[in-house]
C-alpha cells in the first residue's frame, strides 16, 4: 500500500502529427473533404487573379499627393484626390481659416468617447466632463465669442455633421428607446397604447420620409416667424427614428428576463423604479448589446441620408468634390477612402461592444 | 398615515403576525385556493405540505402579494393586503421570501445581492449594510464567497446566500417556497441546517417543503393541503403518527 492517494500511473500520448500543427490545421480547415479542397484551390486561384493587380494599382503605380494633372498619365490609383481636397471633404462649407474649430471639436468628442469607454471612469465626474466638453464643442462650432466669427449651423458640414448627427442620435435615442420599451410593457392602457402606436408608426415609415417631414412639413405647422434650426430638426428625426427600433430590441431583453428576478426584487420591497433601475435593466440591456449595436451601426450609416434635405455630411462633401471636373475621374479612390473611414468607426463600435459584453459578463 | 408608522415595530413572541381569513383565489376560472384560514403567531414554525398543484406555493405567495387574492382577508404584521402598492411594499419589506430557484441577482456580487435591500428599502448606510451582510454570510457559512457572482456558486451555496439576503432585511417572518426542491441531494442538508439554525433562534417561518424530516424535527404545526383547501392541520407528532383524513394518509404513504 504505497501512497494510496496518487492515481495509478498512466501514459500521456501525443496526438498524431496529422492532427496538430500547421499540417493538422490545413487538413481540418481547408482540405477536410474533396469539395472543400476544390473550393480552397479555386478561391486561391481567384485571389491570385485579383489581389496582385489591386495591390499594384493601389500601392505601386499610385500617386499620393499631387495636382490632378499628374494623375492623367499613370495606371495606378490617384489618391491625391483626398489630400488635395481634404479640408472640404472633412469640413465642407465651414469658413476657410476657421477649420481648426470643427477639427478640435471633433478631437474633443473622440477624446471624451475614448475616456468614457473605460468602465473605471463611470463616475459622477464623467458627467461633468461631458457637460464641459459639450459646451466647449458648441462654442467652437458656433463661435461668436473670444473673437471667433459666428458660423451658422447651415454651414456645419462634412465629418463634424456626420459625427454629431450620429453621436447625439445614438446617445439620445437609447434612453428614449428604453423608456418606450418600458412604456410598452406598462399595465396602464393609455401609456401602453401610446408607446405601441408611436413605435409602430415610426417603424412603418422610412427614415427618408421622416427627414422630409422634419424639413418640409414640420415648418408649415409652426407659427409665422418661428423657425427651428434645420440641423436640429434632422437630429430630432434621427433620434425619434432610432428610438423606435431601440425600443423593440430592449423590449426583447425585458421579455427575456426570468419572472423570478421580478419576484425576488418585489419580495425585498423594492418599488417599480428601483426594480427596473437596479435589477431588470442592467441585465436586460446587457442581453441586448449585440442587437442594439446593429441598430446603432445602421443609425450611424443612415446619417448619410440627410443629403436629401440638403445637409452636407461627409458623403455629400465627397460627392461635391468629385463634381469638380478635375477630380471626377477619381471617384473610386475617394469612395474607398470614405469606406475605410466608415469602416474604422463601425469596427471601433463593434469591437467596443464585444469588450463591454466581456466586462459585464458575470458567469452563468 | 399615523397607523402605518407604528406597524413596523417588532411583534412580541406569541403575537399574531399573519392572519388569513376565509381567503379565496382564482386563476381565471380555476378556483385554486378555497376558504383558507390561517393564523401564524410570532416565532411559530409552520410546514405546509401536499401534492403538487394543491395550492401550497400559491398560498405563501399570497402572503407577500406575489399573487393577488380575490376574496377574504390577509393581514400581515397589522397591515391588510389590498391594491395599495405602498402597503404591499411595506409588507414585503417585513416578509422574507426564499424561492425554489434562489432568484439571486446574477449581475451583482454576493455581497451586493445582500446589501441591495437594506440600502434601497431600509436606507441603511452602505458601510453598515456591508458589515451586516458579512455577518449574515458568516452565519450561513459562506463569507469567503462574498465577492463572487452567483453564477460561480453551487446551488446549495446560492440558496444559503438567498436566505442571507432575506435575513439582511431583518424580516418579521420568513416564507420558504420549496427551498430544497431544486438542489442536488448532497446540498439539501447544508440548506436545511441553516433553516434549523434560524428556527432555533426564534424566526417565524412558513415553509412549503417535501422534507418530512425537517417538518418532524422543526415544525410546531404541519398543514396538509389538497386541491386548494387545508385538509388537515396538527402538531407534527400527531400529523405523522395519527393522520385523520384519508387523503393525508394516502399522501403520507406515498412520500414516506
């Protein structure tokens, strides 16, 4: 009876070479059946046809910062269209020489967003920073003090417009959507009906028609002499539109909550507000992070629809640039640039949402 | 609101804590509870048993208004349960409830689960609530898990946390709705031990359970329910050794 606690000795064998390492990976992922092998080979052939020409067009035969004349004699990409027009693409009709203002406002916004990403910073002071930040941003954009010339909102365009419409659209739509979702679950028939009607009406019309209504119909109902800023009207339309979609996603999260959670909260004597705020919403909103992100991403991209009410977002400023005969031929390059810009923003949002899901995961 | 103020006082031993007078409840057309009468004195331990669907869980859920009764009267700690939500919340704060499936809040740590009620309902300062939470966690032998999340604990541990969560509200009476039914056999004992400790300290308890050993050793009274009625009610000795009704005999023969 030697050492009764040690398990009987047993040999640990290595798995066969064909199952691990590079060879194993290739076998299991690329060549595990004859039709997958066929697919692998044909995809590789196609990539060989497409990638090298694109690479030499984009990077080898291309020019990066030249006048448009220099682009005529080359086979590659004329990336010059972007640096040569960058201030119009990014800032549109914002007066020349004042473009540091929207530039720094955007940097401030991005800085605040990045600061807020860290859950360690979610304290009361964060709200104060945001309040200060928003006032500074507003001052930078509108001007009128410290010797900055006044820039009407009609001249706000390009990237700042895109960022502002989408950022404030998301930030305001989310709480509104949550309220609508709670309202739709309400036991009070009036509130419930109101929320259902609102959600279904908004979801029943395209965003474009809401934008049209906000810019053409809505002013007709206002008393004479009263005007509401056009950017603000578009902003409100985007918020109202996004909120309806958020509401339905959040409702899904609320319905996924087990009844036991409500009962446990009730049996502690928590009231409705406390139950929702402390127990239900933190869990329900965590469940709906992935679908919410989908809605926020499309809200971000949908801001480009404001062109139809003559607001110049970054997509429209690019198009205007391309209407200049000197640059018309280089739309591919300009649109690739825009695509990359949009992609970076969307990718940042989705990778943050994945990180957030991980941070909030508590087992189970 | 004068009358509401003085109802929070501790009821002395032997005083009436729960009074249910000819109470009826329907689920739609289904008459689930019929003419229930029940008096619970302070420090009394009552076990309610009966076949599934007999309405025993519904009865104790009516006592903290998780279910609404349609006729009759339920008075808890001097407050009658009506549609008045303020009264309901007041009663709930005084009545602890332990569920079959624990119902801990999975997004909060164990200690946060315990302090939530004291902080938000009782307005206890956080530091004090934390200390009290740790005291009750020690009492249910689980203090070392305080910073974990419920999902990281075993079923038996979760149920003990759930008991501690109720205790943190310093309830006048505790309701147990089949507290061991969802547990693996080897975890039942650790939960029952905690409940026995509580009983010995004089907690008023209403327990729906199939643990007849617990009923024999702890209960002052055993109630047997079937088809929404209280069929038989007796001290555990007479209840188990000398059941009066055929239905009780049948039930006991099936589970013992």
